[in-house]
C-alpha cells in the first residue's frame, strides 16, 4: 500500500508505468542543500522525509475530502479501504520521523524539530481547509482572502519550506540561512497553490487528471473564487447568488460560474498572487549567502511553477 | 477535538465529568523514570509523548474498526466525522514527536528514535490486526496463536514498552536498563491484552462499557478464541463450525460460542498467558540495577493488571 501511495506500483502490486509526480519537492530539496553546500547524505535524508510526509498527507487528505482519484489512479482509500489508508498514512508519517531521527551527524534533533514545525503548520492548514468548507460564501462568516492565504501558507507552504530547509538543517546551516530558505519555500508554496487553484477551475482535465470545473462543482473555496467574491461589480454579485443558492452546479452552471469568476477578476487576482509570491521567494534567496548556481536553478523552478499546466 | 479525544471535554466542549482512563501508561512512565532515577522533566516529557501517541492510536483505530463507542462515549469519528478524526489523530501524533524533539538535554534525538521504534511496532501490530480479520477460522490460513502474540507485542506491547523506557532514554539511562524496561513493558502489554481479550468476551458491559460478547459477535480474533480453536476436543470443533459458518452471531449464538470457548480451554489459556507474561515482566525488572521501591510498585501494577475488571 505504501508503494502504491508513493506511485511505485499499481494496487495489485505490479510495477507502476505512470510518470509519478512533478518532482518539485525533490528538486527543492536538492537545490536547498546545494545552496548551503550541504553534504549529499543530509540532502537525501531531508528529501526522503519530505516525500514521506507529502505522501502521508495526500493519503489522509483524500480520506478527509472523499477524493476518489489521485494522479490518474484510484486514491489509496478507494483502492484499499478507509481503514488501511489511514494506517498506511500513519506508517509513512512514522517513517519520515524515523528517517530524520536516524540521520547521521549532530543535527538530527534539530531536523526533527524542524519537521515538527512543518507538520504543525501543515495540519493547521488542513484543519482550516476543512473548516472553510462549512462556511458561507457571503456575509460576515465568509472566508476572507487573507484567511485563505494563511491557510495555504500551512497546507502547501509548510512542506515546500521543509523541502528547502530540512537538508540544510541536518547539515548545520546557520539560522539565518534556514530562515531565508523556509520563507522562500512558503512563498513558492503560495505561488504553487495559486496556480493550482487556477488549474482547478480552468485546467485541461486531460492534463490535470481532474474533472473540468471540479473545484467549482464541489463548492471548494479557492483563491480565484474568493478574490472574485471580494470584488464589487455585478459579476461578483451574480457569482455570490449562484454559489449561495446551495444548489449543486451542473455542467452548464459550473461553466457559467467559471465565467463569472473570470469576469469579476478572480483569475487575474490569483495569477497576480502567484507572480507576487514567486518574486518574494526570489528576494529571500537573493540577499543571502547562497551558492549562486543553486539560486539560479531555484529561480528557474519558480518560473516553471508559474507556467505549468498540470 | 483533541481535548475530547484525550477525555478532557465532551463533544460540545463542556468539561468532562467522566473518570478518564485507568492511568496505566502514566503510572508506568513515572515508575520507569523512578527505576533509573530520571529527573522529573524527562519523565513528564516521556509520559506526555506516550499519552499523545496512545490517544492518536485510539482515534485512528476507531476509524479503522468502525467502532462507535470509546470509554462510554461516542468515538471521535462518530462525534466529529471521519475526516476530522483522521486529522486530529495526525495532530496528536505530530505533537508527540514535537514533545520529545523539544525536550531539554542531550538525549532528544535518542528519545525520538525510541519513539520511532514504538510507532513502527505499533503500526505493524495494527496492520496485522486488520489483516487477521480477513483470514479464516480454520485451515492452513487460520491465524496461529504465535502470530497473534507477535501482533500483540506490537499493537499493545510497544506502547507500554515506550511508557517505561522513554523517560529513561531522555535521561540518558544505560542501554541495558533501557532494554530491560522495554522488554518488561512488552510483557506487561501482552498480559494486559490477554486480560482485555478475556474481558472482551466475558466482561460485564456495565463495567467495561462494551457490549456483552462484543468481540465474539464481531468475529474478532482474540487469544481465548484462537487458543480454543487450537485445541483438539469436540468443543473446539463445534466452535470452529459455528464461527466458520459465516453467519453473524445473535445473542444466543454468541452466548453459546462463549461457552464453547471456555469448554475448549480458551479462557484458561488466556488467563495463563496473562500470568506468564506478568511473571516474565517481573523477571526483567529483578535482575537489573533498578531502584527497589519502583520495582515493587511495578510488580504491584502487574498484579493489578491481572485482577482488573475493566
């Protein structure tokens, strides 16, 4: 089950033929380590821990959200049942902790503390994400864009921050370097999520592997929608009325809603947020004492994140 | 939700009036620490981590088993939903790791490694427990008593071993002392589970808070039943036929099955196993360099475990 969750095999145990993920976290781990000249074993231990935590969080997230598909396949709970999926997530989580606790060198405890912080932020973010679902689209209880951004800093940013920082922590990098990498990772996470939110509404299902207008039809609170609702024009009010009706959106209504989000400026706002966060990440890396080649590749990675289609 | 899971409040947030648990793990943590003269802060950090892991495992276990009741109240998933219960379990788990990683002194990394081992054994045990459910009552695929005992060493033993050993590890106790305490904890866990299994069939529902013959009616593979089936007499074969029929047991059939388990010697075997493991735990503590008063109290605790009714 763990192999399946990691994308290494199919549900029946045959080796996987699919392409796996995008490798963003692994790339961040390698580049974060290179940025501070960390030895390879520290980089690998950090990358492995982050990958295990990431997979754990996907497995449990799909249980929480009831998502049946993940990376063009059944999600783990769909393939094996809810109980086994909860357990395999726990096991991946435990293995992540073990990986750092057993890492060589004097900084294992610091790395586990760093991972603890990542987990704390990640779980807070996931909890807020769950809570947002039951809040209304309009009125004083509506989710504000600032609350959404704080949630994303945890849910998505924490793990990318961990990917950049864990190897350096294991290698004994300075607190200033670790802080700059952590902050850069949070911004990259926010940029990544903003792009993801745009793809969740306007992405090509053939490429993303997710249903068209999926996030809209599920009533998910994402940045384009929240930014659109925060606007003052007639499209924002029509969108508010459509979503607030509580009626599930069929194909036509979802297409109409997507148009209203775009008309009310939600798509532009999300794309601007992505660019803003990517620029902030680059600033975090520029001022420091990092290896220029690694910084150059991190900048290229941030541009890839803005341009991606899946 | 975490407060609810820890038994501190009701589902609506009002302070809990119930009695909480038996305090066995907390007692073990205090006595394990006293046995090696560990400072109070190490003992407390170890005890807190174990309690958090225990609560995490109960919350996720109830999700996996679909159990609706826990300690005379709704289980966490029943009270809050499956998704939130998965998340609160994850948060308790993360907090356990953080508690040890942030503990003062030079042995935080060793303590996290120890906790990793506990988690690995615990999750292996839970996985085996789940797998046992789908195996038959008879034939070559039937669960053997030895397999059951290995599962219990993980599922129940690991956490009691952790309760005894974590404080000492944090305090820098010798490997020999840690190993003896770990082994003693595993045996106490096995004794505890054997008594629990007996109570799961013959316990008073008023006291245990669980339905009468609950484990039998759910077709759970427990020590008394497996030991009974391993016997050669006619009661064992009747029991095998009854359970192997696949028909859910009603009240009368469950009472009949309980009688057959007893007649086939399953209850005696489980009670003997409990006594044997308690004695083995006492031997682990006797040979060592432990404070006699703490050992005396641990022996008293092992006797309490054998005599308990809930």
